[in-house]
C-alpha cells in the first residue's frame, strides 16, 4: 500500500513530531513522492451539510464562490486508510462523495473505486445523502458496507429511495451499538457513541477512531456541550486528535434564522470552555463542520487568527494524521 504526496509527507512528519504542518487551503497536494506507513486519517471535507457557496446565499461569504468555486470546499468527511489490510473507509456519505472517494482512493493508492466501508453519524442531508451515488442511477455498487446505528439503519431500510439501495444489494448495513467497538483489523477499531442533536429520523453519534498508536475523536454535529452527559474535556484528554463541531463562530453571523433552533456550540464558546487546558491539550483540537457564514473559512480573518492565537487549530482539507 502506498501513500502519495510530498506535502502529505510533510504533514505526517509534523503529526508524529507533535506539531502538524497543514497544507494551504488554496492548494492541492503535490504527487511526486511515495511513503508507506501505518493507519492514517485524512480530512476530506470541512463544511456544514449544504456546502459553500450555500444555496440562495446573497452574502459576501458566497458571492464570489458562485462564479469561482473553491475545489477544496467539501462537506465534512474523514477518510481512514489501513495499509495493513489494503482497505480504506469513509466517515459520512456527503453530497461530495464522488470527489472525496476518488481523492481517498488516490491517497491510499488502492485499486478499489469504492470504500470498504462507510460510517454514518446521523440522518441530516450532508451526512448520508451521498449514499444515493451507490445506487442504480450511478455506480450500481455491490454490497458496500455501511455502518449505522439502529434508528439510522431502520430509516434507510424503510424509507425511499434509500430502501432501494438495500433491496438491490447496493449497500449492506451493519448495525452498530453505543460504545461497542467495530474492529476493522487487529490494530484499527471504530467506536460510536451517542451525542445530543436534532434526532428527527435517527440518533446521532460521534466516533473514537483508534489505530496502532493514536486515537482520534470525531464529533461533526452536536448540540451545546452542556447538553451532553459526558465531559468533552475528559474525552479530549483520552485522544490525540479531536475533530469538533464548529458550525458557527458566534451567533451573530446568522441573521436570517432563529439561532436557538440550531444549537451547535459556537467556536467562541468552545474556546472559552477549553481555555484552561494546557497548550498540549489545546493543540489536539481541530475545529470542523463550518457553516458557509463562518469567518474562519477565511485564513486572513480575525476569527481564524483568534483560533490559532488561542492555541487551537482549524481542520484543513487533505491534512493527514497518523494513527
């Protein structure tokens, strides 16, 4: 199994030395060197469900992007590569699944055009709607493993058009349970855990992704931290990387909807909650799942600089993390 890209090698070196070096959000990785290593995560998308530019948006955050889209602005997703088993996996089936799967296949240097498994967090559009591309109208895939919680599994099996994917054997759903590890290989496991969110059609989970050496936390969607019966501070202390919901920088950026109805933790709230952490703990935090209005999408913004100056990080596309 081979991994590609000089830039990703630099990022990997940073991950292992404790100070990640991330690619510029405006550039694609180079492709001129190959490495072989243990399991890795790669950031495949960082945006909230509806992407950027956002449908119907008239604000400055989207205006130029309708004419000149940023190819790195993809809906939130992680890729997991396990070279020891020659397999790769997706976390979330987003509307950008076509390009995200191709990118992951390329980085993994794998012959399979489709992932060896897809882990879903919940039934909101940006997190599962990409499954449609596994159906008859697109790839007509054969039994792609999909990992889902009980309500999510039932939702897919009993509602069209998703039930066609099951009936046509495009996907094969494995039911997960709260805090029960899914063992992908001797050295790689994935453990789902329930988190509070708007659970209209399914429960919502985050994941602990564990490799031979390191662990990652992935919570792209959650309501306010205080609504969770678990201390996020304690969970951060148990992992090496924490990819955390950062949909909004603050409530002021949303002026067309009732912000109380979309109660994600604001970045400013998370930074205050994590403010007393020692520097090495803050460096684990990678904010992710940005709404199109979120100013941290602009590296030149005061908001972006505030996150960095406070000791935290912004998840960037195609950054590689050793597990």
